[in-house]
C-alpha cells in the first residue's frame, strides 16, 4: 500500500498513545487560542452524554500543534477520551479541520488486533476547513459487533517523513443489535431528530449522536440550537472547537 510506512508509524503512535497518553502532544482544542464562546438559547434542552463504561483507557488523539505552526491544518477528532460506542453497522466518523488544505489526507482504521490497517483511504483533495464525516462502509469496511477499532485522519505534511504528519483519531466499538435491544437502546436506531439525539446520548451511543447532530446542522444551517447542542456535548468530553466550525 502507498502508505505502508505511514501505517507502521500510526501503529507505533497507537502503542504509545494507549500506554503513555500524557506524553502525546496537546489537542488543538485544549491549547491557547480561539475557542468558541458558548451559545445561549433559552429553553433549549441540552443532551447529556452517559458513557457506557468509565474505566476504558484513553482513546483520543488530538491535532498536532506543530501542524498549525508549519502552515498545515490542525485536526480535532469529535470523540471522547475513551472507547465510544455505536449501534450502527455503518457508523460515521467525524473530525474538525482548522484550515483548507490541498495536502494529501488519509483515513486509517485499525482493528483490535492492530496487525495492519483494515482501511487506508485517501480523501479527495482539496479538503475545506470545517467539520467532516465519513462512513467506512462507503470504503468497503464494516465494523464487527463487540470489537473495538482505532481510527485516524492524517494530513501528510511530507510523504517521506511520517513523523511530521498531523494526526487525530479515536476509538469505536459497535454494540450488537441484540444487546442494544435488550438494554433498551435505540433499536436498531432512532430517527435523526432532537429526540433521537437525547436517546443516543442517554444510551452512551456517542458516534450516533454526533453523526445525527452534524446532519441536522447541515440541514438547518440557520438554527443555532444544533450547534449549541454539539458544543455542549463536545465540552462534556473536553473537546472545544473554534468559533466558526459549522459543517
């Protein structure tokens, strides 16, 4: 594969990430700089995320600050800092990109065995600033139930020097339909509306809630409620986006 050296580098990052997370660069969203001021809309019920498990290892890899300093975009994965869940066979992975770029970008997915990537997908160039989402199934990959996966989005700063890449990512696990139904979760899934968002977050289905919120933001660009709900949900997990981050 054209990014085989890069794949090895990502696997090394993953090993360090899971065993010594404090040694990794700070996420862009937590660094000094422009952070969105919370919106306030009266009588708006905000979603409260209830993680399914609180004892999972650290799982978020943030944008490298050096990418911004060198003229490249910063990346922020829209994920909590633990393994997050989905009930869908075709979940959506979302991230924020701080700058428009024509540099090569790659989405990589690694299964729990971590031997080699099950997906390395080059993204169409250029990629604009803002929130982006991608479904691995569109690239021929389907997540198995009860198995965790690491995923990364990468901006290739120098094809010959993977250490200069700007990388962000998280971890995802799919809950089986039978388990979701037995636990009273959205089964097979909830409608993508405000009630669906509340059901997803209260059931600990982070990825499904974020995907629905981004979809509603795209469909209702003049309605600030959904941006408020997204910011509130992200803030609960320590993620802070710059002010103008609408998809």
